[in-house]
């Protein structure tokens, strides 16, 4: 276990936005089931809840990383400090991130007021890493004004970023089979801001028409629609203005309700992530008695499930 003095130094370093200690804290919390992680989060949690949080998601190739980098530039021009959790695909061998923060957003790596952390999705189906929420909490405690989580390319079931942030921006590109398919999928239920990127392409008009049909059919409140192409400062201003407009539309009470609902879902996910490995061990580590009772029809599977859960 980390000595209390080291834990206190780590906590103080995070609160003072020491990037070396922020990195260490996130690494510690990636192993969220350790006692040290619990102690650290307990110290940091009272310092969270102040950052504006934004999720950027969408299909692969839509330009999420480029858009995030441009947004960081715009926020820094406003003298805002920024933290980014970039969730990458994971290596099937090492389980580590295949893409690194230096490659994705190299222009910002040396900025002392920007902290970027790549995390491996580790095969997690939600488009985010299981540790992403805790990593965002560290950046929040470190006093970052804006915390962004950029997800690995998403599919129909990969919508859990909704339960992590105040505002979700879904980024699409013209004439993408993935983009058109997404109009029919669950991912289109989560955007607060809908961004058509690369909108200067010749094929953009067809996608634009499809998006407008979707938006006109949506019940209130419909997502705020923006377009980006060359990612010049004006377009990024419009994107950030849309994020702010959504946040303002929530009002103080709406933001409180959203964050409360998100916390409930995150805690539910954490409970499941803690219990599931232990429950699986009940069967994979050779609890032959339970398996035999089911096999011989002396007990049914659902009764076994009830008993295992109660035992935990």
C-alpha cells in the first residue's frame, strides 16, 4: 500500500495541477479495485464537479481527433485549461492503446495548461474505457476548466459516453456508410450537438439532407446542428458556442439532474465491474458442486444466480 505521506503528496500534486502526478493518479485509478485507488479517489472527490465536460464521439474516420485538437486550440485562446481522455482501440496482445496522445494531438503536448491521456478501451463495448470516468474525475479535481472525453469509433451499442458528460457531440462525415447507418441506430439518441464534419466535400449534400430529415422528425429538444470543414477558428467557435448553448439550455436545475442521473449510472457500472469477476470465478474456478446440482436438475440456474449474488 502507498504510504500515507506519498498519497498526500499525490493528492496535493493533482489539486495543484502537477501533470506528472496527474498521470500517476490516473494510472493508479485505472486499477480501480486497489485499496490505494479507493483512498486516492476519496481524497480527490470533494474537489470534483466544477469542470465543463464534453464527450466527442462518432464513427471511425469522422475526424474526431482533428476536431478535438482544434477545439483545444480555441479553448486555450480563451485562456481555459483543458484535460482530455482519448480512448483508443486496444492491442489484442498487450491490451494497451494502439494510438498515443503524442501522435493524436502533438501540438498540445507541451502546453502546461493542457493534459492529454490516451486510454485503452481494452475491448470495452461502450466506446470508452472503464477507467475513463475516473480519469475525468482526476482532471476535474486538478482544476481543468474543460474536460473532454473522445471515444473510440462507435457502433449501435456504444453510447455510454452519455452517462459521463454534460454534453455529447456526435461527429459524422459525408457519404459514410457508417454515418447513414447511425441515423437508424441508438447512437443518434444521445447527441446534444450534431456535427457534420468535412462538410465541404462534394458528397456532403446527401448526408446533410438525411440529417435534416432526422432532425425534423426528432421530438424536442432536438440536437443543435453545426457544420465544420476547414476547422478554421470561426467554425470551431460555432461548435463551442453550440456546446455552451446546450449547457445553458439545461439551466442549473437541469444540469444538476443530468449529473445526478449520470452518477447513478456510473456507480451501477462500477458495482457490476467489481462483482462480475468474483461471480465468474465461482464457476470458472471449479465450483463443481453448484454445476453438478444444476446438471442433475436438483436446482435451476436462476436459483443458483440468486444464491451467488446473495453470498456476495
